[in-house]
């Protein structure tokens, strides 16, 4: 993932694929949302879990990275609440519904999302770096 986008996923978050082939992300990474907030909860095997939340209104940029056949597609959510992104794999429980909600709320361009879905690899952010209305 390109450093120029200021992504700061934790190493622990990105190790989910190789750690335990018998346990899927759906078993331990949960994404829930309502009209106001997004809630993340993890309970990974052999590691301490965590819970975090952020408001929809705090989102300033969404980036999407296509995974390969060994890893999940990944959503990076940048908010005004902290400098680093929230890293959310689409294979998490509720991850696909969360991606659909992002598109429905127009937080990521629908045409760009379709373009990304047809590629085997790629990385894109919305709004583009030079066009962020919330900055």
C-alpha cells in the first residue's frame, strides 16, 4: 500500500490471513453500523481483542485496496478523530454490508468502486487527494 496516502494499519491487523487458516475473519472481526456510528469489534485467536467506534460524520476519506486470492479486499477509513486509518477487511463479519453502506452514502464513488471490483489488484481513494471537501 502506497506510503503517500498516510495509511497506518497496525501490523497485527494485517496478519489476519496467515495466522490461523482454520479461523476466518468472519469468526472474529465484526463490523456493525447504525445511522450515526460504525462499531468495530475483534476477538482474534491467541490475541487480545479490541473495540472501536467512529461516527459517519467524521469520515474524511475512504481508500480501497484489492486483495489477492490469499488476502481480503481492505477498506481504509480516515476520520477527523485520529491521524491513522481504521483498517477494515471486507471479509469481516459485516464487512461487505459496510462497503455497500459506504457506496450508498456516497463516501466512495460508485463508478470507481465498480472499476476496482473488475481489477485483480489496485488501490484507490475517495475523494481524490487533491479534491477533499472536508479538509
